[in-house]
């Protein structure tokens, strides 16, 4: 395991390509970065710049093709699928679309995340799911189905699902994109507060300028290359 | 993952209309299979109904005979020879032929199976044929009340007036009683009469019979008696076949199963039902997977294995097969009853057929599931987000 000072995510000269043969196209160019425990980092950049690709690499949804990418101290360069699946259980993933399971209630959706951790009894799982929904302010909506919830509420359920198992890393891919200003703000604040409480690191991909103030650090991505920027530069 | 959320079940009941359509489709396939297999078995059962009713231990027939509807005759002397075999209690020669029966109500004619034997002996149990007294009279016959209705309302007329007169094979006869045997695919109806009346009706050599029934004394060894009859009568002459009752039944059944197209046709019908059911279940499962592709990809991103998603699809398949089977099963019991009433064929739900069709249904759903799960592999979280 990693000690408290080791980075949770450590990216070292990672490159990534799509396609093969003449259609092979490089989308990431020797990206290097690190995220420490408890940090909130925002990753910005225009669409097509490779943000989501980087996020899927960190989220263990793809194996790393070139360079070294360590998540919680585990090397993901050419990692096998089995290892990736296991690593994913330590990550809370929040998507642009909420991607809740329509056949399940809010509480059951949150609990799906805990079902992956077999050492809990079914009662404990239920209690923890309800506590988590309370934390995102949706306790009264626990038995509602996703289609009965508003966009902001759905995204809050998704956050509850991502955070309920206290993951060391939370990855969020434009979680506010489909939300109005106020709900977007609420969602990000809840995410930041809960991540801090649990000591999880947060990596947030966004081009929403309204939420940059929650970040400890902002990374800028352009054409597959990464640079650090000052918050003031972006806001100005 | 015991006590985990039953995702398969929840997804199925969430889409109520789709679930109902799926169950209707599966139920349809189940009913089709039950009907086809039921008819097939009813045919086979009805074809041996007479064989089962005959109360003898050993039977004799011509080696040229292929089935009850295609009997060849053999010499009655061969049967009488069997009387000398130790253990034999009695022998009964039976004449069997088809004749035209005139419907007493509307005068239309139809082919009916006629059996003639010595009425002082009984060939079937008293439950089926309670009273053969009338057969001792000239030109009297007994009519099978379970014959097809096209022969006319004979049973009703008989109960009303105590006798029915009509023509059989151009000869005026009186129905002096009733018995119960039932129609078969081969014979739509049955008459029994005395050997003497039979010979009057058909005008043929009394020394040639179609079937010989042999009864043994209580406690006699059947195998030994059969072996001796084969050795002394069948083998040296080669013009008769000695069969135990089970062999006799199997011989007839074998004809219908293997020497006619009927078994094949009904099996084919059941097979088509099976395939239709499989296509329906596949469609339902495929649509279900396609609809939930983003959700499944999310589950994978959360760290669920492919195996979990495959098990969800298979669970759905199994649940569908069970839920679809149960109502169809009970519906079929009703259909069987209705068909039995309409056709006089013995159509009953048996445990073996129920189990067999249930296994077919399960296989149908699981195979469809196996084809549909290939779609789950497409749920790649890296491609979807």
C-alpha cells in the first residue's frame, strides 16, 4: 500500500494512440502529472484535447500503452484486464450523464457500489447507502426511480454512488455539463466537501469556468499536452 | 454476492409491457410444444389402446402383419397348438376386419373396425365391456360408445330404445350393447361381435384369424411358455409370431413411431415451436441488453466483472422461462381436456412430458441468452464515455 505522502495518481510520460496502421493517431503526448491524497485537481481544456482519454486511463478503463501510470502505487502500463477491474473498485467514477440504473431506486443504485465489497452485511449496506443519500440531501428521495428525479438530483445520486464505498480517488467527467448554474454549483460543492471528509483525491474534468474555485490545482490540456495554469489566468 | 440487489429480476419487472410480451411469446412456444408432443403421444397411446385392454399374457399374430390397420391372417391351428403348452389356460382366436358402417341417423357410411371372438370368453375387462350377452344372438353387435361422433348418436339411441338397427358391410345388424374402448388414429370406431356373426358378415375362411390371445394359468411362467411356443410353433413353421403383451404393444407403437411420417411431423412441429420461442426470447433479451448498454458499461467502470453482467442476462433468461412456462402449462391442461372431448383421443398431461417441455423451455431461453450476451461485450466503458 501507499503511505499518506505517496501520490495517489502518478503519471509519467504517458502517450496514447487510437487506431492502427496509417490511421494511427496520437492523442496524448508524454503527459506527466501527479495527484496527492486529499487534493482537488481540475483538468481543463477544449473538446478533443484528450482530457477524457486521460481520465479513462486513470480510471483503469483502458490499459496504458506507453509510459508509466500508477494508481494507488499499482503500475497500469500494459495491465491485464483482471487487474484493471480490481483497481476500478477503488475509484469513484462520476460521468457526464448520470448513468444510473433505471430499474433501481436511488438507494439501490447507491448500494450497487457496495455490493462489490462482500464483507458488508446487507443491512450495513442499506444503512450506509441511506447515510450517503442523506449526505447529498436526498434521503427523502431514496425510494424514487431515476426517471422521477430532476437532473441535479440524479447527478447527486451518482455522486453518492461514487463516494459511498469511500474510494481513494474520485474521477468526474464534466459532472455539471447537463446542469443549470445552481444545481451544478451544489453538485460540485457536495463532491468537494465529501471528498475532503473522506480524504479522497478528486480529479475533475470540466470546461465550466464557474466551478474552478473548488480546485487546489488546475491542469490545462491542449492537443494532448498538459500544462499547469494559475487559477487567476483562467478566470481572468 | 449473496443478498446483493437482484438486478436481473428488477430489470425484468421494470418494463412490464415488455415482460408481458415476452411471457406471451414464451407461453405460445410452450403451448405449441405441448400440443405437438401431446398429439404425438395421444396417437401412440390411442393406437395401442386395444392392445392394452386385451386381457391376455401372450399374443400371436402373422409375421406379415405390420399394425392393427394392416393385419394379415394366419391359421387358427397354430393358436390351437399353443393350448398344448404347459401353463396355458385358454386361447381365444380373434377376427379383425374393417367394414362400412351406416350411420343410423343420416344414412352416411364410414369405415369401422370389427372384432369377432367367442362371446363365452371375455377378452377385455368388465369395466370396458360389461355385458356381452347380446352377442349370442344372430347379427347382434356391441358398439364402442367412445367412437367418433360421425358414426351417429348410437349410444344415445341405444339408451333410449334399448337397441339400434343399422347396416354393417351391407348386412342388417342390431346393436345390442355398448362398450368403451375409444377411437385411435387408425380406427375411428369399434364394433365387437361373436365369431359366428363375424363370419356371416364377412363371408371368409373360418380357419384364418388375425390375432390370437393366450391366457396362462395363475402362477405360470410367462417367459418359459413364450420360449416353448417359439420353439415348437413359431420357429418350425415360420407363419406366426409369438409376443408377450409388452412386445405386442411395442410392436404396434413402433409401427406408428417409425414406419409412418406422423412421429416426424409432430416432432417437427414441436421443434418449430421451440425455435420460434428461442427467437422471441432472443429478441427480448437483445433489446433489453441494448437498452441497458450504458448502464452495463457503468457497472463495468465501477468494477463489476463481465461475468456479473453475463449472469444478469442468464438470470433473466431463466426467470423468463419459468414465468412463461407456468401459465402455459395450466392453459395446456385445459386445452388437452378440450381436445380429448373433441377427438376421443387419450390426451393427458403426464409428468414426463411436463418435465421434458420444461427442460426444452429452459434450454430455449438459455441458448437465446447465450446468443444475446455477446452484445454485453460491447458494453466497453472506455468507448462509451
